[in-house]
C-alpha cells in the first residue's frame, strides 16, 4: 500500500513537472514569435523609409537637372528667361525626336501622337519651362463638374490670382496638378493624400485637372467624400496641350505653380508618393 502511494505521488510530481516544462516552452515560443514579428516589422519600416529617402533624392536630383533648384541664381529679365528657355526647348527637341518609336501601353504616346508632338514643335507650340508666360485663356475651357459647362472668363478670373478683382496680394499663387491618364489611380491616390496632408493655405490655392468626364469625376469625388476639392475636366486635353502637360514619351502627373502670369515652378513626372513634399517645397521656394 505504501509503495502504491509513493508511486502515485511520483507520477503526480512528474505530471506537474511536465506541465511546467510545457508552459515554459509555450511562453518561450510566444516570446520568440513576438520578437520575430517585431523584428520583421522594424525591418519592413526601415526598408520603406530607405525607399522613400531614395525616391526623394532622385526627385531633388531631377529638379536640379531641370533647373528648378538652382541655388543662388539671380532673377533673370524677361528676355534672359526667354533666351534660356529657348535653349532648353531646342535641346528638348533634339533629344526627343522620335526614331522608330513603338509604344503600345495605354500611358505611352503612340507613333501618331509623337508625330503630332513634333509637328507642334514646328508650328511654334513649344514646351513650357519655368519663367515662361502662364496663359489665362486655356483655363476658360475647363469644364466644371457641377454645371458640366466650361467655366469661361468669369471662372478663370475666380481661379487665377492676377485676374481677381479683389486680389491685391502679390504673393498669391495657384498650384495646378494635372494627369491626362484615364481614371488614373496614381492621380486619385495623390488627391486623397494631398487633401489630408497639405496645409489649408496651400489647399485653398490648389486645383486638379484630368481628362475624365465631369460625370465620372463627380461620381468618384462623391464616393470618396472629396466634394470640397477643385477638380476640372479637360476631356479634349486643350489645357494640357497649351501648358505642355502631356509628357514627352510617357503620360504622367505634372504640377505647375503659377504666379504673376508666369509659370514659377514645374514638376514633371511627379511621383504621387512624394507629391506633398514636392508641392510644399515648390510653394516655399516662392518666398
């Protein structure tokens, strides 16, 4: 009887030890998994931060190449600016002369469009650069999503600081973000991002232009609770052609900062991921 009791007690003790051991193993395993998940999360965030930093450096380098961020550059006279931009236009024409181009993707220009682009060069519709005049007339043909009609002179006067009768502030500007692509996901994501991040002072001077129909734009804005933004339709791409916002070989987003009847800043091939930084920096550089 004593032997049976001792044996039973031993079995109970062994079972408790096994249970304790299993509990410790389970805790260690959970701690390892938690540590691994945390480590993976940190690694993923680090990779994303590196990607964003690299993209930002590339954007700054591109703007420096295009002359947008030339430090210490003196203010040029109108004639000097024209001569400078004429040289840039001539260089662009030489670099972008089509040679057997064969582009079939939706957001690439077709051979016919490339030929039309070159014809535009020959007919005097030169690519616009920073410092060039900002024509007012193309704004009159933009279509409102509310009325589905062209905004006309009165609408253009409301948008453009230099046409406003009530505007006496020389620091007034207008930011235009445009994209010719049909229902562009990058453009739409950028709008939602900019609407949530940009300061109110910039958003009050910001409009968007795309080639979708007013009805399509209104549906998308209503669905995404963005009826507060200024989005205009340019279905025939007349505004985009006038401001040369269609790109050279690939259609993409372009940003213009207009002030005092001039194009003060241009950001071509704007990366939607960096749009908020691009626009904020462009506006700051006006001071």
